[in-house]
């Protein structure tokens, strides 16, 4: 069953760099929510990895329920420190899961169990551009006997390594510092539960930020019905800048829509494995608690989806309003330009007759030499034979120019109608 996973693992999308870095780690103990999140260096890592997780308390229960290593990653840079992370991956028995996660952009999967001497290791992966989780749990061949306080065998501890960007890492550390029910932290799906909460919180923050940043734009365009938004200070900048800002909001909402879908897929994945009988960590108390949390998160994700659609509609409305206002502004500029051209035409019209007369009189068409100087009151002027020749040539040429202009206009109009008719035929499927 592992052949397909190994095939996909050979096509790595994420790169690596061989530089040293530090990790943070926490342990979730049975008698408290979690241990302190401590920094692990290359020197202190082996001691933490070799800690005996089989230590039991007086009730024959494991001393701690899970241990989680947290590594920081930058999505714009090569992924993580290869030697150190492989040391953790190999110790947790997650090499195949790690390789498969590196081949995914987004996705969640359960890998085939790997048989060990004392049981099977069940590995899980969750991949996201800013958050990657790889975790495993042991399924002993012979379960421990029931404890005095519990009718079910004690759950083996979950071992996980989570690669997160700085914002997601801080949110993860905040979640690990909270008090969670032991039935939840003991369940194998607890790392997936943490990832789902982080993504859901990111969606809520992004939507709230977009909603707040849109209000000044709505005040600028005037396309809002809220009384509180009418008191907002209008956004500054040109219409082009506002359009670019709204396009950025649309891109963020598209990313948020993908996160919502990813979170839903993660909840469905958790639900499938919670409902599996005999799955690692699936006692009745833990399973019912995880189901309850999945249901609550799923309802919130549905509300986020509706809010995302609403915000996207608001963005489209503002983009349309901005385009209309830009078109109105351009039309106003066009009217001003047309008015200026009209003024220039009127000025040319004033001087055109005089220019025509001056050009006509300057041509050798009149008999200026034989003008009657004696009769000073006469304005008569003799013409030469070339005068009649001028009009014989000019009038036909002028008529021909107008005819060619009208013919060319009619031809262009007929071509436009023909293209429109063919386009209608194509759209109608004829």
C-alpha cells in the first residue's frame, strides 16, 4: 500500500536548506494541560527525543499524552533545517509521512500503518502553505489492561511535528497554553484539531480586517446603507488606487474561501477517523468530545463561508461603483475636451473665410494689371481664363471626395452589422 505514497513523495514541491535552527517543544501531561513550551537546540534535542514516554503513574497510566515539536518556516524561503528535522522525523517514525507531506501543497491524509516490534505506527499528514502537521500514534499489539479509573486501555501518546509560519506558530503556542480536556488531548486527532482551529481563526481575522478596511471605501463611493458607515472618514487616494485595493480584497477572499474548504475537508477527515472502530485513541469519551468540537467548528465554518460570500459581493459592488465613477470622471474630461475643440472650431470658422479669400486672390486667376484705375469707385475686376478652369476642377474633386467618404462609411457600417449578425448566430448555437 505504501508504493503510491512513495511515488508521490518523489515529487517534492517544497525545498529544503541545510542550515541549523532551533525548535520549540511541549509535552502534554496527564496531570496537567501541557508542559512549558521550551526551546530545543541541536545539543538538547537528543535528550528530549530519548525521554522515556512509557513512564506510568500510580494508576498504570502513561505519564504524558502527547509531545509536539514546533518548527518555524517561511513560505518565501526554503523550508526548514534538514538534518535536525530528519532526526525528529526518524525518531517519531514519520519519514514516509514527512516525504509525502513535502509533495503536497494542500491536503490531509492517513498513511498505511507501519508494523514495529511492539505495535503499529499510524501516521497522518496535513499540508497547507503556512501550516504543515505530521503526527503519529502507536497502536500496541497487546493493549495495556484497564486501569482502576478507566474501563478502556490507556491511550498511547501522540507524537507530532508541526511546521508553521510565525503568525500560525504564535497561534499554535497560544492554543497549547490553554486548558483542554484530557479526553481531547489524548485523542490521535488532537493535532488536526489544533490545525483546524488555527485556520478557522485566520479566516475570522481576515474577514474582520477586510470588513473594517472596506468601510472608508464605501464612504468614499457612497454605496452603503449603514448609518454608522456614513460617519466613516472617506478613503483617500485616486480611484485607480481604490480599485487596486478592492482587487486585493477579492484576492484575499479567494484565499479565505480556499482555507474554509480546507478546514471543512480537515473536519470531515477527523470525523471519519473518530468514527472508525479500533482506531488509535478512539475511546468513547474522547470520540464523543471530538465529535462535539467538530460539529461546533463545522457550524462556524459554514457561517464563515456565508460571510465570505457576503464580503465578496460587497467587494464586487464597490468595484462596480468605482468603475462607474471612473467612467463618469472620464466622460466629464471628454466633455471638457469636446468643449475645447468646439471653441477651436469656432475660432477657425471666424478666420476661415478670410483665409479662403486671401488664398483665392493670391492665385493668378484675376487680371490685376488691367484694373480700371480711372474709375476709382468701381470694384470690378477682370478674370483670367484660369478662373473658370479652377472651378471646373475643384467642384468635381470636392464632390468625389464626399462620395468616397460616404461610400467608405456605408461599407464600414455594413461590415459591423455582418459581424454582429455572425456573433449572434454563434451565441445562439445555430
